C-alpha cells in the first residue's frame, strides 16, 4: 500500500519549519506503511562542498571513519552523525575519491545519497519513530519528500526502504509496482547505472538519472518514463532545485495535492495535508493521469 508525502516551500520564511511539517505529514501515513520509512531533505549547500549520506551497521564508529577519511582526502571531511547514518562533507572535487576510499577502507558502510543539498535517511521501524531517531522535525530546507513502506513484494529491510537515489541531489519515492523493472535494470546497467537492491523503485530512480545524463530535464525524463516504465505507480521526485510528481496512465494509486502561495504539498491521502498552515484556503486537486507536475526555485 505505502504512503507518500512531499512538501515544496515557495515561501522562504517557512524553511525553518520544513522538517516539523514533513514529520507531521509522515506520521499520518504510518498505517499505510508501518514497516519502514525514509525521507530526503534539501537544506543549505556549503560552497564547493558535497554531502555524502552514509549508513552503517549498529555500532559503527563514524567519528573514526570521518577522521581517517579526512586524513585521506584533500580538504578534509566534516561529519555529522544521526543514529545509524552520518552526513560527511568533502570538497566537491574529492567526492569520487572519498567514495572510493570508503569502498576500500569501510566496505560495511553504504552510500545512501550524495549531493550539494540533499540528505537522505531511511530505516526499518514505525515511521514516526524513524523520523524521531533522525531528528527530522528539527531539519530545515526548501523541500522534502518521504515514504512509509508496507513491504508486499520483498523483505522488510532498510535496503528496501525509500527514497532511492542514483544521482547527485536526485531521489525518488514510489507507490505502486513496475512490471518490467528487471528488463529496464539490465538495460540501465549497460548504460553504466549501478544498483544496490532488487527493488523496482531503485530502477525508476536509475532510469531518471540515465535520462537526465542525456540532457533531459526532470520533467522530460518523467514524460519519457511513461513509455518505458510499465506498471501502476505514483512517483514523487526531489532534485536540487525542485520537486516533481507523476502518476501512470491509469492512476489507480491514491494521490492528492494542495497549493497555496506559500507551498505545494503532496499526500497519498488528504489527512497527510490537513495540518499544514493555511490548508483551508489551499487549492486541492488530484493529479491527472500521465501528467508531469514540477515546481522549482
């Protein structure tokens, strides 16, 4: 079943409240996906730096990893630890070297996401408690997306939780199922897109990354996906500058949107939006089938 939320702020004065608002939206979707949850927040960028969001097994000494990585790459590494995850900041030109070092020296640690602005967190557990573990309510930024998962086709694992990221500052959450994901995965691997799981949502994220590498905008990549990705689905996508929504041509999965002069919000059900400021005056609508929606600033 799963639950999806997304919030894109037009009004910069709301940015300190982004995490609190997103946490409230995610909490209302717990019963749509009680086994795991995740979210991505687009916060401030540090000039010339890249954020690497890492996930480690219980007991990982992230402080030690950060010190050793900082000694290994020019410009050092700044690390912020959040429960089983850590965000490491390195010079932009050293990101690939840092990732290669982690693969050699700390292979037990997974790279969850990378980008100038994006931080991505996900874990197994009741979604409201997952958000609390990572301190979502205190995070600030311009936009965020989140997902609560009910695993119907694979095991309940952190690797199976959304969002999925296969490109810098780009991630995707998905409600539904792709019927041709194995074939698409094989084709994308030939194009140099790597995958860590067998989840169909990671394939959708990889597809968008591949299309955007060829010069397409996110909107164009989503539009192309209508022909290439078979199944029933709703996608909510985050990029460095914006937030997009797409439903398949049948649009059988529930979805509702709200827009005011201060924000655009998405929820699998209206109750996810009910506590947003000014919701009583918002324009509410159900996204049309096979129609790309995108906002950026």
